[in-house]
C-alpha cells in the first residue's frame, strides 16, 4: 500500500528477517536492521522488492515508512532503504548500517532528498555553494563543513552523555550531542536543532555558551562546541536510530568515561586538547 506522491510515498513492509535473525542461505550474516519486502511492489527483475528498515532498533513484523535511498547492486536486484517519517539519515550512516549484508555485493547507494551543507573556507567564511553530505570524506582542499557539539550540564552538576545505536559507527560507545549543521543554519542554530533531535531538550539560542572552536584539517571540519545548562526536571527523549541510552554522570565519572575506550575516539581527542577549559566550564 502506498500513500502520497513521489518520494512522499508511505510504503508498507512485511518483515521476514527481523533484527537478530540469520540470513537463510548465509547463516554467518546476522541482521542488525530489519529486512523485508515492500507490499505490492516488484523489483527491477520481477521479484519482490526487498527493503532495509533503518531507524528502528528492535525486531518488528511490519513497518510503514518513506523510501530514503536505493541500493544499486551490480547483477542483482536493487534494494530500498525505508525510514520513519521525518528521520533523516545520510549516505555514510546507511552504508554502515547495511554493510553487514551489502559487503557481499558490488553496490552503491543513491540518496533521495540528500542532506546538504554549506561549504566554508578554513576561516569559517562561506564559499557560496553547497555540498551533499555524502561528500563528507572527499571534500576538496580548502573546503570545510561545520560540526557542532553540545555539553549538557544539569543543575546538580551532572553531565549528560548518550550511547550510540548499535547500527552506527562506534556502536554502543558513549558521546556528547553533536552533528553537522545544515545549509542555511548558523552554528548555534545547528546546535539547537541537534540538541532537540537527539535529546528532546528545547533550548534558546541564547542558552548556548561556546567552549571552543577547532579546525580539523584532516577531516575538513570546523568544530563549534557549546555548553548548555538544564534543570533537574528536564526530560530526555532519545532519537530512534541514533541513540540507545543516556545517563547523567558526576564530573569525575564523566571525565573517566571520556578517557576510557568506551567513548567515541574523535571527541575524546578534542576533549584532551581543551580539557582544562572544558572542565573549568563544567565544574560550576
């Protein structure tokens, strides 16, 4: 069953290989995302149209969502990628989530309605054009994009940290809130959106205190990192497909976590560079 038009279709999927089950012909392949077939849609070779479901961390029998990407396989049926409405994913995230199965094929991913970023020079000046998120690892020399991170400090002195979904890079490792800003956003606007999407925390742009700005010439990223204060009454609502869990830690325990192998390595590296100023800001 389909509803809507073009890429606004809502597709119904019958799940035949839920999360945690093995491939019927290749038992060593265990599904880390739900996989099934689109109701009433034939594949390019006349069979049933297969689809990966992203953005759902638990096994399901049926699912309804939007087609956000097509996986083109050389010599085999194309596969669709279906996600919940209003839940964006980029090409890199999808590649990582379906690698467990797609590593057997010569395939490439076509994104539909791909997220776009503004291009910047090293000084943070806009270059006047956009780049698709799928080009994150192949930006030209002198071209950068902006990434934001947010430390959240509760009024009792505890720091928020979230656990990455099992389907992402660095699965189940801990991190602070963050992500790339979208085209047209300022760093603070992007930080506000990321904070709300990943944690449900609604903050005003005036609530963001910048801790540091760091240019990573290897990753072609300009990092803007902020601090936001919240009350003990603030509720956390995690983003399905991005984060699995959260906790508030005392400053000492948070520092121990960051410096352990359970924390995302890239943010750990920046924490070490700015450790004194970060701890001074959090120790209030």
